[in-house]
C-alpha cells in the first residue's frame, strides 16, 4: 500500500544523497555527463524495482566493517561491480565506468530479479561483521540458511546395507561397482546422471545383485533405490544470511543450529537458499577470503619492519616492479595467478597494463584457454589485430580484438544493432545457457539492426557465429576485474616487501604441509631466510 510506496521513496531519496556524496569523493566536485547519466539511470532502476533499502543495508555493514570493526573488505565480486552506485557507496572498489562494467549485468531493467551482492571479508573478521549485523537489526530478524544433505547413491547403499545386516565386505563391493561416469548408450558424447537405476543398467554385477535370490542382497538394492535422493541430514549454508524487516518467523519457518565459532544457538530458515527468494526475502552472502587476511597481516608486518603505512586500495595501478613480477612468472603466493600453467602464459604475455591481468584471469579456465595463444600473439605483435567492423575497436581494443568478456558481447550488440540494455543482457544469458529459441529471435533482430546501421549481412552473420562459439565460455568481466585487483595487491606487496609478504602467507597455511613446503621453497628461491618458530621473537 501507500506505506510501502512512502518507504521506498524515502529510502530512494536517502540512497541518492549518499550516492551523489560518494560520487563527488570518487570523481571530483564536477561530474561529467556520462557519470551523472549513469548514476541517475541506476538509481531510477533501483527505485522502480523497490531495492533502495537493500543497498542501504549493504553499504551500512560494509562501512561498519571498514570504519568500526577493523575488518578488511574485498573490492567486490560478481556482477555487483558493474554498479556505479555501489562504487560510490563504497560497496565495491572498482570503477565500472573506467573498465566498461555493465549495471544491467547485475540488474536487468527488463527482467525483475533480486539483486545478489556477495561480499568478501577477511577470514578472521567475517564473524565480527555477522555479529554486528545481528546486534544492529535484532536477533529475531537475522537468520542463516539451512542446507539439506541428500542420500547419494553410495551413501544410500551403505545405510540400507547396515540396517539389513548385509556383510560389510559385500556392502563395500556394491559401492565399488558404482561407476564414476555413465555414458549415454544413445549418445556417446553425453553422460547420464549417477544414480542406482542408471548404474544397474550399466553394470551387469549390480543387475545380478538386484535379481539375486538372496533376499538381503535383493532388498538392499530395492530399498536403496527408494531412499536415494531423500534428505539425510541438515547443515547451515556457509555464507548465506537473511536480514528481514519483521521478525523472521513472520515470513518463514525457522529452526536453530549451533554456531561453530561461538557455540551459541542461531536462527536458521527451514527453507533452503533456492526457495528463500520465492518468499520475497533477500539473501546476502558474507564470504571469508583468506587472501584478505594475508594482505592485512602483510601490511601489519610492513608497519612493524619498515614503519611504512600502506593504503592497499590506493597503490599505483601502473607499478613497474609489480608487472615485472608477473612477467617473470614469480607469482607463488599471489591470488589466482600462482599455478604453473598461469606462470607459463604470463612469461609469454609479459603483461604491462592492468587490462592484461583481467583478460588472463578470465581466459585461464577450461574452454577459453584455447584463445590464450591468440591473445598473447596479438599482444606481442606476432599476429595482426583485426576487427570485422572498424567500430568494434572501441570495445575490443583492450583485449587485442579477441572477445573475452560477456560485457563485450553486450556492448557490441548495442553499438552495431541498437539493442537495448535489457535486450543485450537477454542475449548474454541466452548465449551463456545456449537457449536456442531466444538466440534465433535475437539473431534476426541483430542482423536487421546491423543492416539499418549500414553493416553487411554476411559480416554480421560471421560476428554472430563467432559469438555463438565463444559466448558460452565468455566470462563476467566485473568478477575478473575485482579478483585481478586483489591479485595485483598481493603481487605489489610481494614485489616491494617480499619478506613481509611471505611472512604473512606462512601462518595462514599452518594446516597444509603442501602449502608450507611451497612457500618455504619460494623463500629459498628469493634468498629469504625462514627462521624456526620462537616465542620470544614473535611480533604479535
């Protein structure tokens, strides 16, 4: 009713004030037309969708984490980094206008869907933020989300075999017969779901067990088939949290679970995450990221050893020593860039700008990896950079003519064929999920719009075919940019303060002898001595 409309209007007005205040801090006193238009558009969409309150809550606990609780907060993750309003509010730390990140990748004006902002906190501080949220909004209004563990195929067999008193050796033998992969007999390229029915059809010994004259063996298979997939137990979602305007019990049934960190009872919704949104409640993900703890520890070490204060969010983005570290492949201990394969490609690429790191972060995954050699050859001048239509350079320049991100497909569809913001996001989703019907409709619109703008049909068809081939692999640039920035921060610290950085890595890996060995080897390679633990020398 009217109450809700008034509430949304007041929330939207306050959100707009905070966003504009933040914009002046981020972009200066005078905002250019592009920035002003973008902020007004985003604020309008948030208001019409009824979400201003959500953004106010998120910016509130992120502000508290940074200013009151001394908790490190990540620069953002996922598509939320495409929002300029989120950047101005301090929810994210990456400028979406500078990096061509798109708001409609986060909230599509043509499709009402709940916003989903995942926030990274340092491992040690995550619990403090959750506690602050619970204290501020009230214990009755904050709840975690339940998870349901179901009986998998082998678990169902073991459970039934135990009750049926089937000998343990026979039960184990049955479990070993369940294959890891079941090819579809009608289509060798497809795999069937792993379940007892499919396993029995694929494995003669299981078929024999099902038809066995031994009633215990026969019944074990029979009851396991009935129980498979049923709920076996409950747990608590690792990071999902609900914050409700009213008592949570007014909206969903709740139960309690014990908080492993504090030992206290906490409220847990009886609906799991996939159902929660249907009730109108919004889920927020509070994630713990070990890398943020490492960065925080390294900054403390640097302060103690060198008496230098580092604001990690304000380090230069064009630091030569940092790019040299990447170019040498000396990335052990840096976030998401430390695998041997990535090191090999970095040595070939010789990155010189931040955009190179974003592209490598997006490309280094199964599927798009095939395009890395082309990307490297174009960057190093071994291969010519070509554009099907000269105007495409505007959005493909940073990736040397290779389509790497979903955002590029969206922006090019608007540029070449006048797609709306919403249509370009629908195209991104259809290509990523291979929705053939939607793609067929959009293909006609793309060709028609492109021809109106003076482009040839055969070139438009070629562009579309390239997109179809790659778009299912194309990565979310917003997420790649955020995590490349975290990686760059770790590389900067390692390049300038190697001993302090490695000293921060070792305690965070105490429970993994593999990691400890890896970091000890890296210290040896860098000529850094690692001394044995000494209670008299420890700095904390």
